[in-house]
């Protein structure tokens, strides 16, 4: 009973968020397996986690029954929306000015990355085209274009750019990892594994490639090997969310739920952990458990759209029996 009360106390949160407008249409990013990552990209966390610093669970804590979570959100305050994205983001404004006054592949790639960070895919694409026109053989530009196609859920269209990136920069671990993720997304698993392994050969500290090897081994049912890869990444950087999330997925799949929850606690706030628990359940096909975790997260953080969307997906999946990604 004391444990439940402690959970109820910790589940009262205050959410403060600011809505930003955008000048261009936001494109849907779907189709790529959620667990495939680029450098620094979470394996299971989808959407923007809350920036609040909430107390983490104790090391020996276990996820409570969802029905015992009494979520009492405090009033939500929404700041006035800005006009155009370019007017509200000074970093983007400066980058756009730099690309206009002193155009270069680097300047256009920076603008593309900023637009991509806001989910504005078409503008990112335009600036990568401009970068490629200035330097057709630039490996970094081809790598960025390949990752854009991947984010767009069209991995097969990005393979040409990914191969050009590795051809022009054969010693780039990032380029080989990007090619690996695209091959992985279209089902060429052996070729993807070779690219991930090449990335690690070039840079033994490439945690992003180690994590991708972890997830690839998991999808093939090689749980011990998957664990080794994720633990190798965490030995390099114990704070990484991606391998902790994938370890949780492995532990849930092998009946070690306590270890799974402990791994999820390493990834951030209480509700980030609960969201990732939902993602892990969805990846395992337990749509009912996923919907419960997403719904609890959405009630606590109503301005975080991803849990609400995922809860609907999980409920639809439970109704239709079809996997939703």
C-alpha cells in the first residue's frame, strides 16, 4: 500500500509547453521501423519527451499496475503561438541568412538539419538539393539526403545517396551506419549487419552502430548477442537512452520485467519511461498493455502529442489485430 501511495504522489505533474507555428507543411514520418536509429537518435522514444526534470524511480522499483496510477495534472498554460517558424527560431533565421549570403554545402546542410528537427521535410529537402548542386560529390550531403529519405519512410529511395556517401567517404563510420539503417529498413539484414560492423571497425566507440547491431540481433531472436551489443554501447556511455531502451525490450521478451523497468528508468523522466514501456509492449505485440501505458502518459502530459497518438494506434491495433508502426 505504501508503494502505491508513493507512486500516486510522484504521478502529480505540472506541464508547461509552448506552441510554435510553422511556415511550411509538416510531412508525415512513418514507415521506418522505430528502433532503427541514426547517431544520437532514440531507439524507442518517438516524439518530443517532456523537458521537465522529474524524480526518477528507486533502483528496485517495479512498474505499478496502470489502474493504480491516479494522475492529477495541474492546470496547463499555453504560451501564445508565434507566427512563422523562421521568425520564432533565431538559430534557423541565422542559418538561413548564412546560406543566402555565403552559400555552401555546409550552410545548406545546417539549414536542412534545423528544418528536419522541426519536422518540415520539404524545406529540408530543398536545402539538401541546393547543397548537392554546389558539391555533387560531397559525401556529407549524400549522407544527409539518405537520412532524410529514411526519416520520410522511403528508405529504398535513399539507398543511392547512401551508397554514394560510402563511396566518397569509405572511412566514415557515420556513412556506413546510415547505409546500414536503410538496408535494414528494406529487409536486407545481412548487408545491414556488414555495414554496422564496418562502422564499429572504423570507430569502436560508435555506440549508434552498436545499438543498431543490438536491435538487429534482437529481431533475429539472438537475445544473448543482442544483450552483448547493447551492454557494449552502455560501457562506452552508460547514460544513453537507445541501448537502455533496447535492453528493456530484450528483457520484456525474455520474461525479466524487473530488469526491463530498471533499464527504462535510465532514460529520463517518469513519463518518458512509461512512454517507452508502451513502445516496448507495442513492439512485442501486446497492444492492450501498450495502450494502457500510453494513456497514462497522455493524461499526465496532455500537451505531449505522441502518447495520445500512440494510444490510439495501440487501441486500433487491438481492435483490428494488425500491427501498427
